[in-house]
C-alpha cells in the first residue's frame, strides 16, 4: 500500500486520536506535584504516550516536561520532529463549537489544539506509522518529541529535554507554515508598569496570554460614567461602573489582523470627563501603544528588512490597588539586536512615566538554506504537493527557535485561516493528511528508508 492511500484509510483513527488529546484542556500552568506545567499538561502527555505505545512505538517521559516516541527502541535518532501538547486558553462563550471536543464540519476539525499543535503532532505520528506499515525500514532512527510549555515562551520543556537526552542533529517542527521557514524574527516579552494613584479608576484587567492581541478588557470605575464606542458596554451598580470593551484576538506575530481591546478602551475613556490623575495613566500607555499601531513606531523600533517588520502587542494589563503591571510581546527583524530592543523599550517607557520591570527573549534565528537538510525537505514538499518550494521568514517564533539548524516545516498552507489562538480554532482535514504524507516521505529520505 502506498503512503497516501494508507493515510486516507487512517482518517477516522486520526480523528479518534485527536479527540483523545483535544478533550484535555492542557493550558500550561504552575507546577503541581510531579507535573511541572500542571496536571492537565501531564495528562495530555500521558495520553499521547499511551497512543504511541498502543501503536508499537518506544516511548519515554522526561519528568513530564516532554515525552518522545521513537520508531525503534534502539539507536540514537538522526531526525527529530518537535511538536507541543500545551494550548492557549479559551474564552468559551466566544466559541461556536465545544472547544475541548473535535467537531467535524465542512472539511475541518474544530477544537482547541486541532491546528496548534495537537493536530500537527498527530500528522507526524501518523507519518511515522505510515512509514512502518507501508513496509519501509529505516537505516537511522527518527524521534517524535512532544513538549508541554511552548505557548508560554519559557522553553523550559526543551531545556529539560536537552538535559536528559540529546537533540537529534536534524530537527523540524510542524508548528508553522509550509513550505519551510528558515528565518524567524527575534522575540521579546516585556513586563512593565508603575504606580498610579487614580481617583476614579479602581481596576483594569485584561489579556490571557502574552502572545496574542487581547480580545477584551474590563475596567471598574468609581461613580457613574458614560463611555461610547462600538464593542463597549457598561453597567452602573452600587456606586460603580463596570465597563467591558471587546476587540479582536490575533496571534502576536500578525497583530494587524486583530484589534486591541486595551487601547480601544483607553482611547474611549480619554473622551470622557475623567480627572487628570486618571488620564495620566491612560495617556502614558497610549504613548507607547497608540490604538491601531502595530509596528512599535512609538517605541522607536519600527524597522523592516528581508525578514519582515517589527510588530508589537500590548497584551496583558492588571491595574489594582494603585499598581499597574503590564506585558507586551515584540517580534523584531534581523536588522535589530536584542540589546538594542531592550534599551529602546526601557527608554520609551521611562519617557512615558513607566518603567521596564523585566524582559525575556531571544535573537533572530536563521538556518543555511543551501544545506542538504533544507534542500531535502523542499524537494519532498514539492514532489508531494506539486507546489513551488521556497524558504521564507516569519515573525512568529516557532518551537525550533533556539535549536541550532532547526526549521519549521508546515503543516499550514499559504492562505489557511485556521483561527489560531482564537475562537473556533480549526484544521483542514486534507491539510493534516497531506502534511502527514510530506513528513512520511521526508522521514524515508532523511533516515535512509528502504522498502522491504
């Protein structure tokens, strides 16, 4: 049986395995007993390893930081495929479909993690299974690695894995787009804030994860206040006004596709009769992040080169008891440096009356496009899909950002709208199966596969 035919026959088994993973709300959280990222992530890893063991693969649990499945029980792998089991949180009321279930409709599977990254993880799993079941023997081993904290940006799962095992010399991640991503912009996460003695603003809270445009924010103010604007509602009760402002969520690497609820609300509040002491805080924040700006121009960091342009998202806010704590996500092109970005952000914050509390991030990631590894992946992609293979740069930091020589390889195709990190996340079924075929043939080519 040919690989494509085999994968088509496995479609319902793929869906069943995906359902088993999606039903677990594996949002990375604080340590809980033996689980470094919380029990839900631990449960997801257990379930994934169980699926692998049921299908005859050799598995290992790296203290619940990550897990792996090898094609063979012996021999160091020459190829690593790196995916993740943790997902971003959901705002359930915004979903049309149950977020922690798999719903099939119009050629898509809907559910949190179907496209980021449980579905792609299973594309790689079924690729390994297809290689074996279609009668191929590999000269060298292949390892599928599943981590549990990619969405936090902490890289603690990969750090722990590398202390307990060796990262294979060739690594790709099914955590992005086809054809192949060889350049990723640098990424920074900033925590900033200050002390503000507002007289009317009691609290402002919004944002769920640092790497997404915030879709809503809630503010509580003393007294009755009227705020106007599309997507803004308010309720006066017990001497206080509670305001809810809705924006549009989007991934932090593509903020222009969203609308920031924070800056939308602040702009609307400045149109009211708030006292100057309250306006001071809102004005300071809007100096750094004007509503609608996504290129960090007000931070003095707008830049564009062959790797793309700077993007910046003000993504989390918590103001209460006169203390403001915020977070922002920035992606910057290869023309800028980590040190320069931190310095500019700190200077802009200070000028606005705020302070940089902490920063964490990394330099841009680039891989030689003329190497045999990249060339082989491009060839396989072109052969399977019939599409033109090429290398590209992105603003998103993929799972291989800190891995020397690592590249991102699918599973999304150009033009895909899978609502990543948003409500009604989905994956096109044929895309996941095509990705599995690409991965299977890449495994055969890279690991010296021969048909029995």
